[in-house]
């Protein structure tokens, strides 16, 4: 449910849409039991790795050298260099590998040629198995449903696994003639292990905190990642080609760095329904969603990093318990005022309580290798060594709400619904605690009203709706706190505690934000229901947007939560389903088209602010700027000539970076569409799904990490020649300064402004292709199976980002800033996944 | 009907039978403001003040060629984002907490005079530094929760506010000793030293104002000199770091950068040329082995390692006779001014920060890689904020330019010797004491100092007018290693030491006479408008373009 007019009753939790999942509780009529077994297998491979080059090797300016970059000489000249491990500046490494020295004590020669690239050596095919079993049945009064599932997934990088067990049971019972009970329980255990992933900008992971993708993507082509030893036999530390050994070997990192998360989740929803009369009923619903999670970060010592703690080994374990209680009490009444007019009413109350508790310890300084107990580390603390934030936190919040809905229907072709909800929340001060948000919707079926349904126009429905919703701030934003550190500073062996005013100014006047939406929709079925479409147009305004805004530090604080700003989002969504071909022999071709577009604009910021960083960093991120599309990306840009607008080339031959940030582009796609075709014939089904995304820029550091380093197939031709950047010189004349290939690509894609790494994200994609077969009843008659089907499918099979450099194979689905408002960034997020496999379904 | 209403009432009351407490507004994880204590707040202020000094001085050191300056031109190197941290540490971490201390002390029945005095001294230095770098800054309207767009005050009035803060500090240092005394991370509760520091800060204040008010400055400085209570040898005001690596990380930030996986910053070829025998002096500065640590003692010979050794210097370098690429051939490995190149894998070969002031290794020709945080003094370095030697250099400049009482030559030489003795004596308190003593006996050091003083004294005697100022400023600059704030002020105030190594490009932009306003101020404050590099702070009346 997307429109606010539908989700008002769900309160602020529903303001971004509601997905209603009905778990099977079983039917209330007598049915024979049924068991369904699903078994599937898929292969999991990396779908968006660049095509690596095979001509040039490690070095810079066409000379060999152990750089990060790959702008060295050609690899087909039979060149040999001193073996990288024997040529290391680190004595510890030289001494550990005597096999790389010859009889005179000189390093052996190492072939400077093209070795297998990371896509073959590092990335691999993972296997995904999923088994699930469902049973359901019912007697006269009671139905049940039980499910068991097991999933085992391997990622496309080493040591990345997910294992999940889930178990569910649902019961629906008519206890008496008037009272029914529905209850469903789900229990799931999920265990994920992975090497760490962190943001990177093309020169290694951010802040020295390891990321498995940070270095591996630009492995120089003349470095034998698969063949060189990666572990020092003496102290088990990481060994790699750089003479200063300042990059962690990706294979070592995959083996000895691990993040894990184990979640035990229990979910229950129980409702009791009592019918007072045929018209009047009351329902009480109780939901409990609780999980415990154990998160660990295990970093063995011996991996080079800018962060000394990472080098010495870190073990961080965090235990989390999160519980959500939700209760609803709802009264339902329905009646008919006359034959034509029906009426139903609903009055309900809701109470929700969220509590999050977290405890953790972080230890640094590992003694015995690969032993992760806090007692094996030199010092432990209740603070995270990276961010210095405390690991022991609790957070709780409460919501209470009362809601009501009235529905009138006239002759089943005119429906009017009026609804409203009033909430109280615990995250704002008392004066601002209450907010009322109403909604209304009207739908009309002219074909039924005026009875002109025909075989051309089978049905038509018009609907218009107005809905509102609220958003509440995160807890604890209204009062300034004191931040304290008992171990603030050490001098001469003595510890000094420190206290300081928190850097977030509490805002006692903070209020909830209000969303309002108007939606207009048309649904129709035409041509004997062979063509059905659904069009909706909407405009959503958000007022008093809660923004965590930076403020001038000269006020004494860095940030505060404010209600400022207005945002407007206009959009359209269209879906059409057609059956172009349907024959008597049973062939059926169904085609579905989806189209959507939206335009978010910041109409007002207020509060003296010109722009706010919504996600990202102060000098590169998504911004909210008055009058501009929401989330517009700003970053560093080229110095441009005032008259011609061309980028200016400095006397060094490279572009210059302008001192003010510039707008780099709008990451919101102009429109997105998909086209699904399903062909059915006698039990066979072929399903093809294509997608297209138009525009929406992406700022990609994967380009910075690979193209700018010269490892992909792109910057290959004529590297021995000189290049001239397009643009003008400082005096305005056309640029004619020649630069080397290394300078052209490295200086301008990597060290240059962010503008060079921003690309239009238009993408064509073959999202899914599947082919299935349902065994015919005749065949199954002699087997214990009631139904059987098998299907082969693949997802993310092919895509092309139309405006990215060709050999990047970039997948524009990346979400570098995670789930939130950020959009359009890739901070070496890692490749996307392609899955190919099959599923077998049997029903007994 | 009755049963229906009853059910309705019961039902609704069920909803209300809950813990209806909606007052969940105090964050349960941290103390509330009622629990703030001036003692712990002052600890935070003292630590953050050192951080403020370090962050602000970083830019000044690069502009005055004390350490390397990357990028092509000044405009490209320093964009508004570069100054964000100075602004935020200064206002949020230092000044806002000092304001809270002032409020708590005023409201408290228990006297906290010394807490207030230390806070006011640090506040004065912070305000003066903000003005020295940004010109007009918000002060009278700043630190007010209700005003999100404070107006910038004229630099001179903020300077006056700093001066007033020093007077309050003096009063609170000389009042009756209260029973509760603060933790003092600088002077260990020696309040006589604090008083002398306050006087020397007044000297700094007046010296900075000498271009706009020569008469007033002369009178005030003479009064300070005759008062006889300026900083003496042993009164050095510096922040001493610890050696704890984690929780808390209390090491000198420059040590943490260079000694984790090898050098992560470059030294300046120009500065190293001055410190070594390759310079015009022909002999080493006695402090060079304390300042710098060489990871190799011979220059690289392979152009793949360092491309510039096989290149010709740019034309303007040849004409000016500037050293290019490396200062000599004994392994002092740094970069030229405004060098924009990427970073080759020389982190275990380039020259890094040594024992003074970063707490690293003493250079006894051991020439080994520094990717180990247990080396040297393990990060227990100092921030040399206001040393007794600087006091003498300032007086030497005052005598030479204003004609205050005293002898410029005497102050110059005493400044140099005080600084050299301080470097040696502080270094002897570190873990490297045995290494130092083994390499150079105290007598050998004293001889080297005497020879140096004789040489500089001779240079001073043969120079005249501006030439003498050049000698004073050059020696002051060489003593300011680790202090970018005074170096930047010195260069703008006197124009000396002049004839500095230019950037690699023939046109390398205009020298910033002040900083740009930071991005986090411009985009959030409705009353903010950007300034230009060429804008001068209120006390700088020198001509445009007189320094580069």
C-alpha cells in the first residue's frame, strides 16, 4: 500500500508505505491437509566486475614500480623485475621467504607479464540452497499452518556465508460461534559471516578500517595475486607486493578478517475476534517482535593499515536485544441503511513500545593469532576503537494512537471513506506531543453506475484520495546532554576524565513532521479484460520536515534537529497488463508494462540555511537546496572558463579544481520502467523481465579505483603516446598541452575533482528470465503428488549502464550510502550479484 | 445496548492500561547538564585546546614551508572545506565549554578561581588565533542557543575581548588560593608560571598590533619589560602528550600519522636545506637530529623511486638558486613547495617527524623504517605553544622595529640558545635519552650551540636594516618547528624570512594573507559572506603581494 490515504491507520510507521504480509493461519473450513516442499539451488556470481586489461602492468609513467596504479610498461616484452617479496623494504618479510633469493643473495627475477585478474582469482561462484516445507490443513473449526525453512548461501567472495533456519506455526480457530482466534508464530535464526566491507575512495578503505573491496579491484595486472604467498610463515602477518607492505593482501584479509552477525528473532501476532452481533465485532490484536543479535568484528593482527589498532588486532563483540510490543483494540460495526447504502465504521486504539538495548566490549592488541576471546587481547573497553562512541546504550520510545474509519458505499459503485488518526509520542516535549492526521478517499465505478459496461470497456474505476501521515523524530533530540569520557586523556601514565557539552544542540520545540498527499487514479479493463491498466498521479507535500541539520559551529554546537523546510514530490505510476495473444490450443502471452516517474523538489528550507547535507560528506554528498531537486549531488568541480564554460586546463596539462562546490547532477532517475512478458503453453511458462532506468547520475569511486588506476581494458590504446585534455587553457585558447597517459587518467579521474567521476546512470537490464513446467494432473494421478513443478531462472542476467566507460560493466543498482535518504553514490561498494539456478516444487 | 457500551468502555480502558509514561526525553546513556563539573570540563578544554593548536598550525606550517605544501596553487590547496575543523574545534570544543565553565563557576558557592583563570587564558589565545587567521569572527553574538546566525565582529574588538580575558585570568591567578585546584596538564599547578605566560601573551598581543599602533605597542612592551615578569628559561608553555595508543589515544597526532605504517606526510626540502650543511651555513643546525628522522641515510638513485632526481629544476628555481627535489645527498627526503604529485610507495624511505616535537625517534644515523608505534618516545611529544625562547625572539623583533628597551642581538642569541637548550633538555626526559647521550655528549652539544651562536651573531653584525630582520626572523622560524601559528603571523607581520622557495609552477597563486571562511560557517549562517585570500587581518597593513 503506497498512498497515504490507505496507510493513515498504520500511523507514522506507515508513512513510507505499508507492506501487508498475511501469514497463513489456516482456513476455518474443513480441508484435507496439504504439504508443499520447495527445493531450490542457485549459483551466485559477481555480475559487475570490470573487464581487466592485459597489455600494461604495474607502474607509473610507463615505468615499472610497485605503485597502486597500473600505468607501467607493456607486459609482453619479456621484462623481468626483482621479485616483489624479496625486494621488500621490510626485513621481516625478506627474512621469511629465502626461496625468493638466488645463491648470491639477490632477488630472483619475476616475470612482468599478465597474470590472472581478480575476477578469476579472488571472486568465485557461491552456491545457494534453499529448502522449505509447508503444511496446512483444517477441520471444522480449526485450521493450522506450519512451515520450516533452511537456507544456505555462499557469497561470491571467500568466507562469506549466510545460514538461516526458520520455523513458523499458525493457528486459526473458531473457539465458539462468536469468538475466533488467529495466531501465528515465527522463529528465525540467521547467521551471517563476511569479510568486512567499508567505504573506500580509490586509495584504500576510509579511515584505515578494512574493506575487502578497497584494494582488490585495482590489483595491478602484473602482480600474481593468486600465485604469490599472502601469509608470513613466521608471524602470520599479511604479505603483498608493495615494498613498504602498506596494503593488506586481499586473500589474507578474506581469511583473517571477519564480521559476523547472529540473529535470533521471534515474531508473534495474535488476534482475538468477538462478534457481538452480525454487525458489531471487537478485535484485540497483540504483536510481539523481538530479536537478540550478537555482532562481532574479528580482525587478526598483522594486516597493514593506517589505523594502529587494526594492525594490532581488534575483537569487538556487541549484544543487542530489541523488542517491539504492539497492541490494537478495534471495534467494527457495519450495517446497511437501505438496499442501496451500506455503512461500516471502525474505532481503534493502538499502543506501541520499542526498546533497544545494546552492550558491547571492544578489545585491541591480540596476543595469540586467530584466537578471539577478550582475554587474549591487551586491553578492553566499552568504547568502539574506530568511532570512540560508547557500546553500552539503551533507547526506548512509546507511541499511542486512536484511529477511526467510516466507509459508505452506494450501490456498490460509489465508495466514500473518511479516516483519521491521533497520535501521542514520547520523543518530543509535552507541548508538541499530539498530532492529528486525517484522510479521505472516494472511488467511483462509472461502468456499474451508468451500466455501460461492454466488451470494449469491461470496467472503469476512478478514485481520488487525500491522506496524511506524521513522522516522529528519533529519541533524545530535545535536550542537550553532556558527553563524558572517564578515560579522556592519558599523560605520564595518569588518566584524566573529560566532560564536554554534547555537540548536538537539543531542540525543545521539536515537533512531528506532517506529510500530505493527494492522489488521483484510474483503473480500467478493456477488450474482454484482455487489457487492464492502472494509472495514478500523486502529489505529496511534507511540512515541518525533521532534519538533522548542521548549524554554524560558532553557536557552540555542530548539529541540531529542526523542523524546517517543505518538500514536494509529484509523480506518476502506470501499470498495464495486456494479453496480446491467446489461442484455443492453450497458448497465452501476457505482457505487463510498469512505468514510474517522480520529481522531488525542496520548496523551502528556512532557518537561514542555504543548503543542508542530507547524506554523505560536507564536500561531497546529497544536498537539500531550496528550489532544486531533493538529494541533488554537490561536490568539487572543474574550474570553468567564464565565457565558454569549458573546463580550464592548468599549465601542468591537468584540469584544476574550483574552490566552490558545484552541482554535479540529479541522482533521481527521470523515469523507470519495466516490461514483463509471460508465455504459457500447456504447462510450460516462459517469463522475461526487462527494465530500463533513464538518467539519474551516479558518482562512482569504483571508477576512481579501477579506470583511474589503469587496470581496466579502457585506457589501453596508445599509452606510449601523449594525450590532450579537452578544454581551454587559462588564457582561453584551446588546450594543446600534451600529457602522459598516467597523468591523463590518474590526475584527472583520481586526484582531480569529483565531477570527473559522475556519470549518467541510464541502464538497460534483463532482470529475470525463467522457464518453468507444471507437470500435468494426468501424469501426477498415479503419484502421491498433487502438484509438481520445476523452474529454471536467472536474475540480473545482463545489464548495460549506457553512459559509463564501456569496460566498467557498472551496475547502477548500487546503494553506497545504505538505506536512507542518500542516493547516487558508490564508494567502492562492491559488485552486484547474478543468480542462475532452478526450483522444484512438490505438493502432497 | 448496555453491554455494548460496557464493552466499549472496557475496551478503551484496556488501551489505557499500559505504562502511559511518555516522558522518555532524557537520554539514559549520558549525564544530564546538572551533572557537569568544572573540573572535568576544564580537562576537556585543555586537551581540545592542544588539538585546536595542532589543527590551526597545520596550515600555517605548510604556507611557511616548514613542512610540505601539496597541490598546484594556493587556491587549489585551500578551499573552504579545509578550514571547517579549525572553526568547529575552536568554537564547539574549546570556547563553548569555557562558557559553560564560566557559568558554573559564577553560580557555584565553592570558589574555583584557578579553574576560571586557566580557562580565560586559553580563551584569550583561542580568540587571538581565530582573529589572526580569519579576521572578523563572531564573538559577541556567538555561543547563543537562540541565535543561529551570529554576526561577525570586527577583528580588533575580538582582540580586545581576548585582552580583557587575560586581565580576568591575571586577577584569578593572584587571588587567594582556593581549596579545590584544577588538574593542570600544562604547568602542574605552578601559578607563577601561568602569570608569566599571561604577560608573554600580552607581549604577543602588542607585538601583533605594532603595525597599526606603533606608539601604543612600544609603550606597552616597555612596561612589560620593566615589569620584569616575562617568561624565563624553564617557563615553557607546551602540551605534553602521553603514549597510550587506544582508549584513549593520547599520542602526538604527527607521531600517529608517521609511525603507524610509515611516513604519511612529507617534510619540506626548503626547511631541511636550512637545517643541514647543504644550506648556506655549511654546517648542521644542532637541532636537526631532534627535529627529523631519516629512514634512509643516502639519497635514492633510481628515478622509478623518485622521479624528480632525474629532472631539471624549473627555470625560476635555477634563476633563484633554490634547492630542488632533495636538499642534499644524505637522505633528507622531502618535497618542494606546492608539489601536486601522487604518492609513490616511499613511506618507509622518506624523512619523517623525529623526537622533537612529535615524540618519535632521535636521528642517530640508524636509518630504519618507522612503521612501528613503539619506536622513539612512542608519541609522547609536545605542542610548543609558547616557549621562553619565543618570548626573546619577540623582544628582539620589538627592539629592531619599534626601538623598545634592550639589545636586539642579545635577545636574538638568547632566544636561540634558550630554544636549543630546551630541545636538548626536554629530549633528555624522553625514552631516547640514552640514545641521545650515546650519540652526542652534553659537552659536544654545548659546543655546537656556541659555534652556531657565533655564526649567527656574525651574520647579524654584518647585516643592516632589513637584513637584520631577516636573520632574526629566520632564526625564529627555525625555532618554530611544530608551531604554525606564530610562523604564519611572523611571515605576514614582518615579511621575513623572505625569498622563500617558490612553488613548482611559475605562477602559483596569491599567498593567502588570511584564511577563507569555512564551509560549515558559510552554508549555515545567514549573515556570513565569503572573504578572499587577499583580505588582510586588521593588524596586517603590509602591501599586497609583498610575500609569496
